[in-house]
C-alpha cells in the first residue's frame, strides 16, 4: 500500500545558536522530507503542511522561500533515503537550509517492518537532515507519525493494533530525536480526532485535509518564530 504513504534593510535574526543577515534578495530555505503526509496526498499542493508553513512564516516577516519537498506517496525510510541520494545527482541540494522537517515511517509500519529496522533507517535520515541544516540541530523538526487507523480506509482492520504500532514507532523516533537534540512535534493525537471529524480528512478517506495540515503548519510556524531573536 502507499499511505499516501521585505524588507530592504537587513534584519539580523537568530535561529537557535545561529544568526543570519536576511535581505529581500536572500530568502531563507526550507527542505521538507517525507512521504504522502509531506507531499499532501489528495489535497492541493498549496494546502500541504510545508507550503502552508512557508506562507505563515512569511506572514510573520520571515522571508522563507517555497519549500523544496522530497516526498512521495508510499515511501518507506529506505526509499526516502534512496530518493535523496538520487535527487542529489540531478538537482543538487543547497549547502544549508534554515529549516528541515522530517516525517517518515507510516509505510514502514504498514508493511509490518520491525521497529528495530525503522530505528536504524530513521536515525540515518535524521543525521542526513541535520547535515542539510548545516549541522545546526536547532533547524530540524521531526513530526510524529499520524494514526491512519482511525480513518475509513482502515475499516475492517484492527484499529487498536494499528494505534499501538504507531505509538511504538513514535516512541522510537521521539527517543532518537531527543538523543540527537532536534525539535520534536507530536501531531498524532490530532490525527486521531479524524475518527469523529470528517473535515480533518481529505476526500480519499485516508489522508489529512488542508484543515488538518493547517494545524501542523501553525505549530511549525510557532516553533520557528520562537527560535528567531534579534541579534545584539
């Protein structure tokens, strides 16, 4: 299955421990890595969470460019890793991104892969994400895996088992995120509300709607804005 998977004067801003001189011709860059939940399966491109977050950040006065998204419906951790390597050969990545988000694992869970295998793959992807951020861990945000078990797509399946497995995967990625000192955003509890709120689901009955992605984007924006401070 594929869970589908301006300023004219320079502003000096700090993100974590790093500072940037930002002008109207020097946009901040955002790289989003993941699967169907990042690309926004079954919603308009403008409604996926990376694009919504970029717009919200610009509204806050932070000149983020539209995100570069490396994601595809159905991708597992190893498939995302391979796709990153392939993308680098025909469309090289920038040397540094001011924001990197990583959301991956639902297809590993769906395919029944052991958590121990996921842990190794996820750790490698998170290390790569930190490299994309120029080594600045404060620029990296991991999002927890949504629970697709509450959706109509899961009808006839063991919903509690799905929830338990998603929780196990998220415990693993949360621990690794903490060990590697990056930001962790838990959104799984929100996705479970879709079992009683149809507006939080896209038309395919599986993936989040633009309304749900807006909540993730709002949290990302709040986190990023809180990390920016005027240079002194």
